[in-house]
C-alpha cells in the first residue's frame, strides 16, 4: 500500500549519540549519518557532558556548537532519557535541566527537544493523584520557556517496564498535549513503544496511533514485534532479538510492525521529522532502513551529499 502524499513528514534521519561521552565519537556517528544521505540527526545530548547542575558548561558547549556546524544536517535533540515530570522529588531539577537543553537547541538551530512522558513506580501510590497535573504544569512552563527560542517540546509515549507502574498510553499522552494546548508542545509518536504497550495492556494499536497522530509533530521509528520483555533476560542482546522480545530498536523490516499500512493512513503535523532509533550494532543496515523510511515520507526528498568541513 503506497503512502499518502503530504502526510506532514519533511525530513528523515537517525539518532546520534556519543558512545564515550566525548565529541569525537559523536562526530563519527554524524559523519556516518551524513555519508549515507540522511537529512536529519537527533542528538542524544545528555550522552555528552554539556550541563552540570542545571548550568551549561560554556567551553564544552562552544566545542559542541562548532562540531554541529560541520554537517549539512537538520538537527533535533533528545533530552534526558530519564526525564520524568511526574516524579515529585526530582521534577524541579529536571525542569531546570530541560531549560538548559532548550538553550543548547537554540545554539545549534534544533527546533525539537524530546521529553519522555512521565511515570510513577508501583510504590509511589501516594504521588499518583497529582502526577498528571504535575506533568502538565511542567510541560506548560517548559513550552513557554521554549517559545522565544523557537523550540517545540515533543512529548514521547513510552511503555510499561514493570507491573503496577503508572504510565500513560499513547492516547493519554495525546490528551496531555491537548490539555496543555501550547503552540510549542507537540506529541512524539514512538511506534514500537506504542506496539509494546498495546500488547501489554490489550489495547487496539491502530486506535491508539490514530488518537495520537493529530497532535504529533515528531516521530521515532524502529522495528519490533510488540512483545513485552517480561522476565526473560538474554545473556547477549542478540538473544532478545532472536526471541523478538522488548524494545529492540531493530532495522526496519526485521520486526513485524505494519509500517506501510500505518503510514498510508496517518497524517501528522506539518514539518514533522522522522528519526530512526536503530541500535548501534546495526550500522550496516542503516542505508536499507533509510531507503524504506523515504517511502513513508513523500515530501522528504534526499539531499545531495556534501563534504564534511574542517
């Protein structure tokens, strides 16, 4: 089934993190992404030491900005992977860090900052009553802070990682975005996360995706089988792949997500970026994943390759 023209996607790329906390390994990742012809990269910014105690480290930020200017890529930024505005203990410092990350986005021209939707552990029952509102208020404050910087906060749907955890479904994440109702807040639809959560909770996957698509302004794409990992622990990561369990971050086509059917139906907000979060051990498969993702994004035309500058 062919994708619908004009589904809102204008750029396609991959995540890029520092494997050792230093800029040189990030440079290698960005070089690879640019060389295979992608037009966007999502920077795992907290894999680098750029913020300390909520404050940007100026000399390191300067080196980071200089590196980013070497590549012909459109940037988005992934905020703290451990971000969780529902947590009553760490929420104030998390908000301070997120504001510093907005500033770093501005420095490199990134228009999206990814924020994970929140959760509470099974033993945080007393904190659940105000959790949803605490997240909304934090998102509203962050989105307003991001407005003059030209940055949109993208709230990502996650999946349950233990029984009894308080976690929002994709449709509930959409309602959070709608309730905040701020132009600098959009949804981030992670398809495999939605697949796993739908399986775990017995939800209608397509209904969840349809509910979130209208508020979605950013996409995370990676393949899986939508099977919660449960108590199975592989000795090697490859054993989880063999079993098809968990959040695998597989190359496109290695799992069984119905990509063609979903992208033929869903439409997202204008100027949406599609970022593939494919595991680092699958570097050889990135070109094939890029080719397939281009088919999901008719408006995202390949850019000509440009040389990396010194």
